[in-house]
């Protein structure tokens, strides 16, 4: 009996030690952030994260424990140790890869690893384009060292185990008891709530709370809640949620007046979606100096929306917010679910129904993140992607350079029927910021400067064409970039982005300070064109007098709700309010998120 029980104890202890050691390793890898905190905080990540380490260890121990239980009924038990050894080697390989990937991704993403990388690995070439060769070599070396360390620890454990006697019926009851204890450990105890990130949150610092999270548990947890939309983010009764959302959407003015921004209701439209360029890169919006001179000029030359927010932090989520007027979700990307996106309204469909010729331009692989299926559903008649470029036109990582992409658009403008709607998605201001010009020292601002020059050259050339006078150019990003890298992933500055309207079709230069977001573009544009926007239920017309002024954005397992009176941030993982002036705003944000998931579930 004792040999089996000792085996289970040692095996459990091995994985527990592995998971505990991951925390100081993570803190050392993120030293630029962790050095801001004291030794007691480092210890706090271990002590507070211990319960989640127990849960993850329980998952790892279940299978060997099942083998031991079966072995109580067999005459030969050599197979137990052989299978357990093979299983452990496989687990070491998989969990090491998971942990090392988390070490390198966290500095860019600002959250612990979940199933997001699996979605991007459907197109490996594009998934790898975000990193540099130096980072991949470093990660490979780190992975090798880490696996060797785990194998060395496992060898120490293995030498302390012994063979088991056959037909050990007396051991069945203790092993079944251990099964029960493992399930309790996995569950997080006997309380009403089960193990969640809130169990390990202990600090006002989001980084320290993230450091306490076990990446293996976090990954497994995200695997279990991808599709059950109607069960996620339940805060209150449906009637209460509906009431709060209705309050949020209450018109600011009982009378309806609409301010027209355009001289015509059927202009040619070019939508430029910039990769990851937030307001923090635009000096006239309070951002970094000298990075984007053209965008700075256009904020004063056209119509500038100064209090405009991204819906999320990734391209696939931002595109759905822009083109479908549909809010991003904290832990999902709707592009993963073509059966859902095909039921969403998409701006292109309404424009085509009103006589517009449509085209989408992207220098990369549009199969990445299921983008192609979304574009086809949207009804784009022409889709230009990386296969339309070659040779020196291509960057070393993502695809065609932005200046080449804009050159292709200019060539197509020579033979296009009006009115047209062209969408241009840039890409070179994405990691690893591979651009052909080197003006600024920092890679990210330098890549923004390059894309800004491409946009400036395109627009200045476009101004010389006859169609300029009947054209509307809308410039906004898919999301903002986390700059600097120690910027908290929940803070509003992380999501504040520019939206600029230019062209001969605009009526006058002006600045619009209303609080709004990406999801509001669809209704705002359609109403300017005298096209119904009723299908876009989450989108509001910014230029109506009764526009409900707020912006909602999501980060991993949390949300931000910005109103005229309040900025409310809520961390669902930690079940805590990060920031608010009025708890009622938090409740409205919860209600909004709940109703959003209800809407997804029925699509």
C-alpha cells in the first residue's frame, strides 16, 4: 500500500515544485516590471498563487493516480511506471512549451497565456511573423534549458519510487480518497465558487496578480469556456441587466437632431485601418512628439474625434467592431466562429445594396484569424492580399510593405466605377516592426512614422485627383499598441485611438469631443449617407443630438466603460473593481457585457 501512496505523493510534490518555481522565473523574465515591487511582493505571488498551483498539480496527477488504481487489480505492475514515465515526458514537453511561450508573449500582450495562440497557429507563418529571429533563438534556448531542468528534477523524483506489489486491494480505498482530495484541490475547495483567477489576486498591481496565476491552469480554464456564450459573464437577472443597459442607452436629448458632416450623401469612401496606432503616437492628441506628423496635420485639417476608443487589443476583434459595429469580447474573438459572424451586420453589405463597388486591400495573409471568411461574408467584390505581391515588394515577416500596398490602391483608382468603398488594412506597425526606413531609434515609433509617411503620401497624391472633391477618407486603427510595454492592460490610455475624416466631401473642419468608440462608426457613417443603421444594434450615431455618450472596451477577463461622468474598470478574473467614481457605472458595464454574450449566444 505504502509504495503506491508514496508514489502519488512524490508525483504530486514534483509538479507542485515545478509550478512554484515558475513564479520567480516569470518575475525575472519580466524584470523591468517586477523590479518596481519589493521582495515581499515576490513572495506574495508564490503564497497567493499556491492554491492555483495545487489545482494545476491535481490535473497533472489525475492520470497516474488512475493507473495506480487499475494496478490494484493486476498481477504485473511494471506497465504503470512505464506509462507514467512516458506520460510525464510528454507533459513536460507540452507544459514547458506553454510556459516559455507565456514568458515571451506576456511583455507584448499583458496577460497570461490562454487559447489565443492556438487560433493564430492556424496560419503558422503569420503567427511567427510577430517575433524576431533573436527572440525565437532566445526562446528555443530557454525552452531547452527549462526542459532539461524539469527532466533533472523528474529523475531525482523517479529514483525515490519503488515497484508496487500486485493485487493490492487494500490500497483501493485510500486511492479513491486521494481522488476525492485531488478533485477538491482542482475545484479550489468545498465552497460555492470554483477555482478562478480571483483566488490568487492579492494586490493593487495587475502585474503582481498576473504573476500569481498558474499558466497551465489558465490555459486549461480558457479551453473549457470558448463556446458556452450563454453561460459566461453572468452577473444579474436578465430583467435587471436589460434595465441597466436601457439606462446606459437613454438618449441625451429627447428631441432628435442630426448634424451632417458631408456635402453629399453618396461620396466615394476610403477606410484606412491602421495597424496598432493609438492616440499615444499622435502629438496633437497628447501623444509622443515627432512620430506621426501627417496624422497630426490631418487631425487639424479634417474632422477629428478626440475621445474615441478601440473596442479591444487585437486586429480580428477590432475589425468586427469597426465593420460590424459589434463590441469585442474579453476572452473570445468572433472571427473564430464563422457561423456567428455570418449572422452579423457588416457595413459593406449595406453599401453594396446602395450601389457601392467594394474592395479590401491587405498586404498579408487574409486567411490569418479567419479574416478571409469574414471578408467574403461582408461582400467585398475584390480582395487583395499577399498573393498579389511578390519579390522586393514583400517585407521579411508579415507581407507587402505599406507603401507598396498604397501604390496598388492608387493604381486601381485609375479604373474604378463610382461610388466605391475601399478598405485598406496596413500591417508594418505590427511587431516585429519590420519597415524599410529608420528615422526614430525605438522600433515601434519608427514603424508608426513609416506607416504615417505612407498614409501621407497616399492622401497628398489623392488630393490631386478629380475624385477628391467627392471623396471621404476615414482613418482609424484596429486597436492601439501597448506602449510603453509596462502600460497597464486595463487603462483607458491603452485603448484611446484617433478617428479622422478627410476629403473634399466633408462640409467643414471640426473637432468632436464626444465619448464614443469603434462600434459607433457603422451607424454614424450610414446615417450620414441616409442609409438605415437599424441592423447595428450596438452601434450609435455619434452625430445625433441624443447620442448616448459612452465607450465600452474589453481586455482579458475584464472591461472598461467610459461615460461623460465616470471611467469604470472591472477585472472579472479577480472579481474586483479596479476604478470607478460610482459603483452604478460598474453595474451598467456588467449588464452590457452580459447582454452582449446573450446576443452572441442566439446568433
